[in-house]
C-alpha cells in the first residue's frame, strides 16, 4: 500500500530536508577543519609567541651616564654696601648626569668650588650646586652643541675686617648655558661652555655671574 503525501505536509518535509542538509554540511566542514587545522594551529601559536615576545633590545641599554670635570673662570657681580662691583674668581666643577631616555636630552648635577680669593684686604669664597637640563645634538660625527637651563644655589662669603664688610649669603639662582663639544670617541668629549647665573631673590649681595668652563666629559 503506498503512502500518499498530502500537499499540506510538503512544506514541512521540505523545511526538514533543508535543516538536515544544513547540519550535514556543517558537520562535514567541521570534520575537514579538525583534520587540517592542527598544523595551522601550531603555526598560529608560534607566530603569536613571536609577536608578544620581549624585544631583544632593552631601551635602557641606550641610556648613558656621564661624568665630567671642568675648569671655570667667572665674573661675579656683587653688591657691597649699595655699590655693585665685579669680582673675578676661578675654580673647578665636577658633574654627574644621565640621558633622559634619549641621547639628545639629559639632566646633570654640578658641584662648583671657587675656593678662596683675595683682593686687597678682602677675602671671599664661593661654592655652587646646580641641577641642569639640556638638549644636545651633533654638527658632525666629531662635533656637537649643547644648550640648557636649570637652577642652582650659591654660597658666597666675603670678609673684609679693615672696611667692616662681612657677607654670608645663600642665593638661589636661575641658570642658562650653551656650549660646543668635540668628541674624541663615543665615550670621551672635550668642550667649552658659557653660562649665565642670575639671582632669584633681591635680599642678597650676589647678583649675577657670567662664566666660561672648559669641560672634559666621559660617557658609559
């Protein structure tokens, strides 16, 4: 006896056939992917490891510490009992600095000592501590420049018993400077630097100063 398919059941059968065909196709594709995806998965994992691996170069490797020594000649403008006078002094400088995550930018701390100087009946001494920030670049492979600014503290002492002058001032100063460097190698340079120091307060005898420094710097 033959089963008769009524017209009302034909859409249901057609939809059921489409659903079964869809699932069959999906399962077939999944089976194919499982067969061929193992090697691909290994390759993808290897590529991801390489992409997230730590870089071979450490950014801190390019940062250099620099230390230096300098000889200073300075002309200091000092106000003594209402009169401005220029006092000449010479001294030396010891500096220590570091690159600021770039070979073109750096920070430096200086200790400057001018010892004691005498002129007539007057004896004076001067010390200074600076913190400076600078930009430097090269004209060529063996020559370059540096410019920068910073702040400092100057300790000035003047004794003149004959004229009754006794000064002992601690003066905060603003610092501007610029210079030229000659590079003997990657780790050694010679240079000349001009600086301007100006008092940041009025209640001091130490007004301002201009100086010239011959520098020897090492980089490591």
